[in-house]
């Protein structure tokens, strides 16, 4: 019996009416398994390969929707993705007369009210809307979801290794606690390809023994071309924009720069060029700061544009699986920080069966070019960054304690502890640690003891009743930059922001004179000392393996066919520059450039390891400048070479590291703002959160133990 024959007749009729010639490979694999067992499944397949149907075709054939209650819960990371998938799922469910309801902040209240009166069918929701229901309408959780049979998590990779993902894991555990029987979970992803990540995936779904990974390994042809145009931090070079215009004028294109400001620059300047030469006007920007209605119009236009060409300059808002129709080509400006992101972006083009994906990449900086090459080669090797394992998410625990208490009419300590102990998200946090956090929340008036029961305290009410409570999203702390009373712009707080450093801002170079952590202000003066400005990263972390691959590329003789002539010349120049080093072990050896002016260590390490190395140099009192994009540490003139080598044999105990962090946090409490809920923890837990999010001391000391610095000949 074929997979098609196993499906219910209404679903078979839907497939016939859609004139599908056959089922996709991943659908053939998923249908008999989901129909035949109650296991959890993770369906991994390239973008536009029919993953959504691979889950819903068998689920809709299997579940009895005549029984009372919501039977299937679809969880998405984006409201826009819910709105997009709603149309697909609703069309499919019409053949079964199954009700489909959107539940998020922008969804119809009438539809929500109807669902509460008649719990049925399928609900599409975000983790934040689910959290809001737990807090404000806990009775609806039981009323709607106590007889769930399936939860489908779309773009599951976007949750892994993050606070938001841990938040969702906690919500899944809490849903299971109110459910009459065990529900099954089906995760969908286009980017998890490393078998080493499967264990983390299975653990995330909370039932490793009964979780199966289904993966379609069919390769998709990809055409790639990399071009190099030297530019500056301030603006893109005109020659690049002219070349990009030629690429975009007769095609349907998505352009991915790496910052919102550059997104707007691309959209505005391409439109101006088009106006001058009489081209089309369909140049748009799309990012989270753009008005929602404008974003939706752009998505609608792209999806409806059968004959018209368009160019959308966007951030990661169009990286996930929102269907905007057929895209001819994806353009990336400068290197992505992760392979996972590159996979998602490349997959936005060539979505039709049998079509190739097309990637066109511009680099404006030689280090960005090197990183782009490394990312592309690792992508071709099917490498994806490892999932970060957070065993003790103290900040997520704070949020969930407040949520649990708010959703009750009061809880005894043993009841609260039992609910947390039953939640697999917090398995590694001890009961004593939970008690310590509860006591602290009481001390800061987030919790209050009424008799023997805990309720939300006065300060806690302010936080819990705010609309921002439902999410784990963190807004970076921005500092206003001024010079003699004149505002220059804003910068996000980062360890790179230090007094006496030079920075780029508003097309000029400035020297930082003073940082006011209380008022979020930075005072600067024009820089005239010739000191190299620090290149401020956007906060994204680059994996250690990517940097290691960059080193391999530098010491290789391969001429890459995807690289244009100018790019190959730049790479050859870099290879010549580094040929003075005898590096042949890319795991253990790193170049140390010695000249009359300074010493420069190229660590070719991941961002978090580099931050940890910088932490050690600070501890040792060695002055340096750190440039994340080139993974280098530049030391002041006359620095003893032994001081640079000192990190190799140096180690710090946890207590020594914690003492430094304690001093930093006491001086500037806003450092913990890298975590939205970390500020409400006792100081010792704040230290652990800060170390985990920003640094990798374990990886750093492991790297340094074997490190051999190779000086230039």
C-alpha cells in the first residue's frame, strides 16, 4: 500500500484536486510513520519541499476532529508565518470540515470568542500568545487544550539554543501537565542537518526515546557567484549599487544586508537609480521597524506579482518560511554570521520543483569576503553550527515562576516547587537554587507571601501586567552619543565600548572620552590621532568552526570558481600577506604578526572564545584592541611578546572569573540586560547568565591549552 493510499479519502481528494503528480519524498517518508505510531517526529527538508503537508496530511487523516476540544496546536515563531500558513491549512481543512483558528495579538476577537465557546479543530499560535493565555486566562488553557493530540512546531531550529526556545519548551511541559493524555510533537525545519544535533533536538521535545528524525537529503542545485567591491563602514560603494541594480532590474530579488540601516540604504539608492534610468518602481524595504501594514503590503505584492519584477531589501524578517511566491535570486551583502542563516536565505530562491537556487554575494571588506568563502564552503560540506545547550536557564525560570504564580489564585511553596520540578526545562536547577530565587523575588517585591501562599507582589504586578511580559525578546540598551552637546547618533552597549577607543559613527571617526552608564550617554570628540577605529559588530556570534575555516582558506592554493576576478585577487593578496607564517595545523596554530609598530594576534576563534581571551588579557593588564570581524587582537607599541604569549599557560578559576564579573556588574548593572529577565536574579545567578550568553570560558581554555603561536619569518 502506498503512502497516498494510507491517507483518508477527503485528503486524497484534496491532493487530486491540487493536481499533484506525486507526493514529495519527505511526505512519502512521514505519512506511514505518523499514521502508524504516536511518536514525536522532526521533519527536516529543504525550503519549499512540502514539510507542512508532510505533517498535516497524516495528522488530518489520523485525528478524530468530531471529539470536543482543540486537537492540533500549530506553533510558529512569527505572526506573519501564522497568517501565511493559515491559508494553506484552512484550504486543506475545508475538505474535512475542520475549523482552523488564528490566535495572536492581531487575530480576530470574534474568532477567538467562537473558539472558547466551541473548542475544536486546529489552532495556530505563537509562544507569546500561549504565554499570555497561561497568565491571563489559565482556565482557557485547560478548556481548550486538555485533549490535544498533536503539536506542530514550525521552523523549530529558530527556537533551539535560545531563551525563547527554552521558554517554549517550558510551555510545552506545562501544556502536557494539563493534558488528559500524552500528545505527540512534530517539528519542522530546513536547517538542522548535522547528525550531532539530533540528540539535542530529541531532548528538546522532551521524549528522546520516542522521537524520530526524518530527513530528506536530496541535494538542491545552487548557483553561486561572489563579487568584491571595496567599501567603507559608512556607505556602500556606487559601483556595487550599479552592479546590483543591473542584477535586480529584470528579476524578482531578495537582498539581505546585515543591518537595518543598510537595508534602507539599498532600497532607497536602488530606487533612485531606477528612477534616473526609467526602470520599475518596485523597490521595497522590509524589517521589524517598518510599519506592519507596509510589511504586509510588500509581502502581498511579491506573492501576487506574476509578471512584475521586484526587489525587497530585508533583514531576517524574510529569512523564515513566509511564502512570497517565486524569487529568482537571493543577494547577500557581506558575510552572514551563521551557516543556518545562509541556508534559510539561499532557500528563498528556486522554490519551485526542479528549479535551482541562486545566490549572488557582494563583499565590501576583505575579511567579510574571507568569511563569506568559509561559510559557503562549510555550507557545501553540510556543516551547521552546534546548538548551544543551556542547562540552567535561571532567567527563564524567573519568568516562569512569575507566570505560574500569576496564573493561580495563590500557591503554597511545595505546590510551586512541584510544578517547577515537573517541568523538564529546569531539570538541572536544584531545589535549593529555586528556593533561593523565590526568596530573592520576595525581597524585591516581585512575590509576596499572603499567609502561607505566594502571590504576585507590588513590583511584580507592574512587570507581569505589562504587554512585554509574555516574551523573551530582548531589546538592546542603546547609548546616545554626543559631542559638546550635539547628538551624533546611538550605539548599542558592548564590551568594545571603552574610553579612549576610536569609533565610526555618522561617517566620521570619534574618540570616546566618557561613558555614563547611569544616563546611557557616551561623550566623544573628533579623533585626530590616527588610531584605528574599532569595528563594532552587530552583536551576532560567529562560530569557532567558521573562523577556523577562514584560516584554512588563507593557507590553501585553491582558486574558487564562484569568486570573481577582483575577489580572487584580494584573496591572493591576503594569502601572500599570511605566507610569512608556517601554519599547517589549523586547529592548534595561530599567526602572531610582529612589526616595528605593534603585535597582532589572529586568533581565528569564535566570537565567544575571543571575548573570553579579551577577558583574560584584561585580567592580566595587557592593553589591546579587539576586532571581531577579523578575529584579531592588536597590542600597544612596546608590549612585551611574553605578555601576548602569557594566555597560553594562564588559567583562571571559576571564583576568580566570578569576582571580576561581580565587580563589573556592581559598577554597571545594565550589563545583565543581555538577558531580559536576568536583572531580577540574585547577583551570583546574574554572573552565570552573563558568562553563558557572552562568553565561552570552557571552550576558551580548551583552545588555549593546545594553542601554538606562530610568528612571522
